[in-house]
C-alpha cells in the first residue's frame, strides 16, 4: 500500500509537469483537477453506475443483479407461462396483479440463462445454482457493491488517462454503460484517470442534472440513493395499505372541500374493497354503487378511486395521495386540489 501511495504521488507530480505540454489535458485540468486511481471512490461509483441493471424483471426473478435471458418458462401462481419476449411480461404482471392479498409465486423452469451484472451470461441448470446467484446478489447489496440504478450517465463521456509506467497521457470516449464498465474493470494500478466534466446524468425521478466534479457526482449518488430508499418504503407502505383495505370495511368519516364537510352524504354507505381491485358501496337502503380502485406508489402512496353510476360517489373519483394511514383510519388528499381531503374510517 505504501509503495502504491508513493507511485501515485510521483504520478500526480508527473501529471502536473507533463500536462503543460499536453494542450487537451491542460484545458481539462483547468476545469477538473480530480485525478483517480483504480481503487478510488470515483472509480467505484463509475463502475457501479455502469453495471448491468437486471431490476427490470424483478417481478419474475426477484434479483436486481441479474435478469432472465428470454425465452424462458415459468409457473406464475400455478399458471404456466412461456415468456418468449418482453411483450409476455404483461401476462405475468396480469396474473400477479389479479389479487392483491394472495401469496404470489413464480417458479422458474430450468435450465435457463441469466445475464449477470458484469454483462456475461451464465447457464443455470437447477435451483441450487440459481440460489447461489441470488445469494451473491444479496451479498453485493449488503456490501454496497451492487449496481447503482438511481443515476444513469448520459453518454458519450470522455475519460482522460495517464499511464505512470509509460509517462503517457491520452483520452477515451465512452459511449455506453457496458463500455464504461469494461474500462473501469480494467484500470490497472499504473494508470490514473479523470472524468472530463461537465457530465449529464438522469436521476431516478426522471430529471436530468449536470455534474461538474467528482464531489458533485458523489453527492448526486448519495441523494439519489436516498430517493430510491424513499420509493422502496412507499412500495412497502402501498402493500400494507392494500392489506388494510381488503381486510376491512369503511365509512366516509370526513370529506372536506375548502373546510366544508359533506361526509353526511355518505353516512348510510359501507365501502368494501375486494382483493380483485373492485370496490362496492352498499347503503342501508340496499342501494349499491360499484367501482374500482388501485394502490400505487412513487415517493408517496396513492389510492385511485373510480365509481360509476352515482353522482355523489363520483365526487370521490380521484387519484388521492395517502397522507397517513393506520389499521383503522386512512387519510387522503386530492392530488389536484390540496384543499380537498377525505378520511376513511374502518368499522
């Protein structure tokens, strides 16, 4: 380690000496003085943000570090599905989403191929081999070595290089995540590099931002990981809310519009949410109002209601933000008018 630090120190001095003769590197050095080795934080960030992201089919394999190479066959809640292309994902999603309080199961048929985080493909012949891949993914996530999918670099980017052994500068234009991952995986201990900033990235919420330094890159990653964690919490809360809805019956306890409470319009009705995403309001006078509902999440949890055939219940048709909930009470706020709120009370 001491020898590596010595080499790195000499290399940094060499860069300062030689860049005066290298016009391109000199220009960029003025914009970005950051210099990195193979084991630097920035090297790790670039490698993790460029790993193959297998999270898009987690509803099938439950592993973000890899994805199933199609075609594949699986039993989804007991129904055999041939997944020939990504178009067949919808069939799997439909089966999984048919009921919201059942125990979903996906049983993969072996042998099958998986694409790993290093972009290689592996043939898996049995569940034991597949479990090893799942365990490796869990270990990578626990140690912070899994893919960072909350920040996507917008290519192309340029990497400025310096070879300590050859005392030679250069640059590499990177045009894809796989190319960046390959490059970062092969940086040797005798090489130094720096990113030619500015660099544009797309965040997990879809927004784009411009990065001007290694420090900004790190802070952007930190913020995006917090956002990702918030979204994950919202997903878990949405599942909890679905369970509460299905397991209980509710009354409209409050319906406030700019301070005016119209809950008495619903006092005779009991609202019952079924596990097939239908909702029924039945009055003591035996009248019935039918509708559908859907629970979703982003940074927060949302409850979408859609009643038909009743003007009073049509007023509840909205994509409501769930501001709070317990096992007995659910508070909603309109996403189009914050002055409109609803409280559903379990009976």
